């Protein structure tokens, strides 16, 4: 508390204090008694802010170092992604690098926001303490406000948490072909709140991560190309199976089809009988994301072989 103007503050006789130093320069007792508020506290507040900004800067530089993937590094994983599981298929080629870069950038952005919140929050608490403000009621009020905001923004929090787990688990990424319920198509971008998907018709879908309850990813590990070939009821199934097998193996041995196949095609036999036809099923394990292209090529090869062998289809292929 500042002494009355007609009372000399005791601190003016205490060398080493700000009060003593100010009095020696100004010979003003009021300024000397207020030196703690005019000089000491502002300097401590500036020091707190300076230390906080330096710590924040160093932490952000560290986060950039472990999350940045420089271009031209051969697609190597950023440091932060190495301990995490990755399901990016090799078939994506150059898209893998962009997928990794976006995933690391998003995680880095979250870490930066978290470190900024913690560091600047602690700095604010220290500054309020320097100003002599009682933090108990303030923290209690902040807790009540935080609870109210949490109830009001629960969908936003749900989207954020879902996006975080999706990123960490690498459930899907840029270039993957996915079915997430509300939309099916190729993933164009992934964020903490929104996933952008473009379907086969070119429509762009923006799906909130919190609304995704299940994910069907057609671009992880391997895929199965499936071709159903219809035959008439009077067709020789055994001979048709032999023709399909030969046609599929011939097509599988030629490029570009051979590049996408992981195993030899297999004719499973009669899949189902409909009022119009008998259907034979052909399957083959292929590289992820290539099942549709392989199906089209195999279907064309099988139909050509059946036609040359004298089989007449009564229905279109599945």
C-alpha cells in the first residue's frame, strides 16, 4: 500500500530496492513508494511474456522439425509419423507423399495449438498473480464458462476428437477410395473437423468427422476384383468354366493387367441361378484401388472368349 504523502516510506533507506534507486534519482517520495508498481511489476510481466514467447517459439520450431516433410525426400515418413501405424498403399504412388504431408501437418497444427494454449495460459496466470488478482474465483468462473461452452460446442468437440483418432490411426487418407456412409468416393483432403470426398460423378462431399460411424476403405492392403458372367440355361457350364479360366489367365499375363494382379484369377463356379440366367463368378486379388479397372478388363476378355466359343449371354454382366 502506498504510504501517505506526509510520511516518508521506509524503503528509501534500504539500498538495493527499487524504492531506494528511484528516490536517489528523483528525490520524490511518492514515486519511490510506487516504484514496485511503476517499474518492478511491469519488468516482471515483460520478462514473463518474453520467456513465454521464447518457449512457445522453440516448441513450435521443434514441432515443425518433426512434422515437416521436405519435398524431394523420397516420400520418407516425417519423424512424428514413424511411431504411428500407416496404412497408405503403394499403389497411390505420388499421392502417398501428399497424404503423409497433410497428415503430419494436421497433427503438427494440433500440437502447436496445444502448446500455445498451455504456455500462454500459464503466462497469463503468472501475470495475474503479479498484479495481485485472486485467481480462485476467476478459475472457478472459468470452469463454469468452460462447462457451458462444452455443452454448446459438443458437436465441434466430437468432430475434433474423431478427426484426431482418425489421423492417429490412419483410417483413411488422401487418395483412398472410401465408403463412410454419407458419401462414397475418393478422399481429396482430411482435416480435424471435415473430410472432403469426391464421388464418381464428380460431386464433392464435405462430411463432418463426428458423423462417421464406420469406414469402408477400398485402398488398404489388397482388393478383390469380382466378375459375374451370365450364361444361358442350356450352356455347358463345365466347358464355359474352362473357357473363362483360360481367358482370365491369358489376360492376366499381359500388360497392363498383369501389373495390377497379386494372384492368378480363379473361377469359383456357379454363383447363383436367376430366372434369366446362370451366373459364373471369377475373382482375383489385386492391388488396392485397382479392382474396378481390373474388373472391366477381365469382363471384356471373358465376354470376348465366350462369344468366340459360341456361348450366348442372355443378360448383361454384373
